[in-house]
């Protein structure tokens, strides 16, 4: 079995922790919303995401189901592996160093969002290089301008069609 020396977490533990959507949610919530956080706030945010509503509109039953699940199962599991620090008396949860490393190692789901900017920069660079070097013939100018221009147009269309994503969309 391979282990992750920098965290002291084995690969099996990492995969177990990150295989559960609610545990990933807790880690992302803490990473994005600040620390320490109240378990009740995390449960409300989780219930809102799972109910596809806002935290203010979450019904009591959904909030309770999320809270009980986090309180009894997921937060204790994260605390057991020392990924979070959980103060049951105060009801607060905070990230520990292994969590940041774990989240960075697993990635943040942003790679797909980068493609439109890659297309755009590639097309822009091609167009700038072509215009700076100049052209010898009209046909070369036509091809040399239309190709990067096409990449720019496609990238902008792709960019506009992407929903404005927040960290919460990863859990739906």
C-alpha cells in the first residue's frame, strides 16, 4: 500500500474521505467560507445545495437530515483522520493542514473551466504573431487571420455557454 508521506494519510484513507460527497462538501465549505465554521451553518448550506435552494429557504427536515448525517458520520470521520478539528461542545469545525494538502492534491474541479481561456489565449497569440510577422501573400493573410479568429470566436462562444460555477455546483 502506498501512503502519502506529506500528510500521513494512506491512499485508501484519502479515497475513502473524498469518495463521499458530503465529506467533500464539508472540506470545500471550510476552504471557501472561512474557518472555523458552525456545524449548523455547514448543514444548512449542504441542505440548500442538496435541495437546490438557498440557505434561507431550506426546510427544517432537510436541514435536520443534513445536520444529523454530518454530526453522526461525516465530521467525526474527518476528525478521526485529523483532516478537520471538531469541537463538539462549541459546534465548530475547522480545517487542519492535511485537508488543504488533500484538497490541492485532488484538485478543485477547475480544469474544465480553463479551456475557454486557453482557446482564447491561443487564438489571440496566433493572431498577434501573425500580424507582427506580416504576410507575403493575400491568401496567407486570409488563412493566417481566419484561423486564429475562428479559435477566438469558438472560445468566446464556449466561454459564454459555461454556467457561472461556484464551488457548490460540484456537489449537485
